[in-house]
C-alpha cells in the first residue's frame, strides 16, 4: 500500500518536472522572447543545434513552440 503511494508520488513529480522542463527550455533558448528560436539561439544547446534543420519543418529558419515540441518528444 505504502509502496504504491510512494511510486505514484514519484511518478507525479517526475511528470511535473518533465512538463516544466520542456517549457523552461523553450523560454530559456528564446533570448529575445519573440516566440521563436533562431539558429543563433539554438546554437546554445548542441542537441537543439544539431536537430535544427530537421525540426524546422516550415523552413523559415526559426523554431516555433510547435516545432520545438517535436524536439522534446524525441528526446
Ligand atoms: Ca527568439
Ligand atoms: Ca520554423
């Protein structure tokens, strides 16, 4: 009973942390707060820089929050 409770609590905290982390990541990368991650902003995190071309599905040279969501999904 107690183990189940601890497990549920841990899982809940982990899920919250993940959700929080993906939001913070976008905001942290978006230096000028224009709602887009430019190539130079993405360069701060090599994982994002490497995936930039693949993530930029509309080829406008910037990542929107929607495009960036795919990055977190595939981590
Ligand atoms: Ca930006
Ligand atoms: Ca784009």
